[in-house]
C-alpha cells in the first residue's frame, strides 16, 4: 500500500514517545550537559598514549617505532625519535618519542594506529568534548596532551585493558627468564676458557 512505510514509522515514533513516559528503556535521551550517559566500552573517538606508573613521561609505553605513523591513512601522526634510551614497560632499554603529535582535526578515528602498535602503547579514548576556537594549534595534540594513565584505560575499556595487562605480565615473565638464562650462559662462558687448556692437553704430555 502506498505510504505504508511512512505509517509504520509514525506508529513506531508514537509508541516510543508514549512509552518513554513509563519505560526507562524507551527513554533514550538525557538532558545533556547536566545529565550524561556513560559511554559503552566499544566507544572510540581519538587515540591517546598509555603510560604506566605516576610519571607520564617516564612511563610512556611508546618506543617511537613509527609503525603507527607509517600506517595512519590520513598521515596525522608526527613522531621524532629520541637520541637516548629509557627502560620500556618490560624494563628493556628503548628509544622513546622525543616528539609525538596527532592532529585530531585530521584523525578519522579508524583505530589503525591501535591495531598496528606492537607495544600496547596507543589506545582509543572516549573523550568527545574537544571543541576549540583554535582550529590549528588547539587541535594539534602533543605527547603530554596525549598521555593518559593505564588507570584511565581501565576506566574506559576495562575488558581490553585487563587483557592487555595480562599479556604484558606474561611477556615480562618470559623476558625476565630469557635475561636470566642469558646471564647464566655468559657467566658459564666466562669460567670455561680457564678450564679448557688442561682438559685438552694430550695424554702423557707434560708442561714445558
Ligand atoms: S585513529 Fe586512524 S586516523 Fe586517527 S591517528 Fe589513528 S590511524 Fe590515524
Ligand atoms: S604508538 Fe606504538 S606503533 Fe606508534 S610509535 Fe609508539 S610504539 Fe610504535
């Protein structure tokens, strides 16, 4: 019937309108900004850099590998590598980003930077109140503006953050075991040369 779809749509709207007075499920809007809906876990807008501990600069997980910079489709990430090193999340000495900027006026929230990062160093935030009158400087975020704690990550994406923590803890155990084995092998090698000449000397041969 001609107009059947329109009538169905109007009926659904009327059902929701009337239902919103009696059912919380149908009341899908709030009086923003006084009232706010907590974003669901899958919400994402712009990336942030995760840091561990209390010091954002020391705790940044990013090792400036620049994979995200290369893979970002609109090329809105800009990284400058450090010339010195600092310990990463696993205690390994690594370079770090002396500069890490994201132009969020260009970012299209695709999350590719997050997918390609091998260090769990960049994640998607849920902060959306970012309006500014400064179109250029105000939307170019530097590493300090981008740095947010692992606690923040847990708060906005608890399931993913718990998985990441478990994975990093497992990797740290493996890395510690590997370092211990390497140290033991090096110590054994250092002792070996002193014992070897006597052991190899042919039978019956005496010292000159
Ligand atoms: S979310 Fe996409 S567009 Fe934005 S910085 Fe990451 S890779 Fe680039
Ligand atoms: S955020 Fe990840 S992928 Fe990007 S430079 Fe840092 S460590 Fe590499």
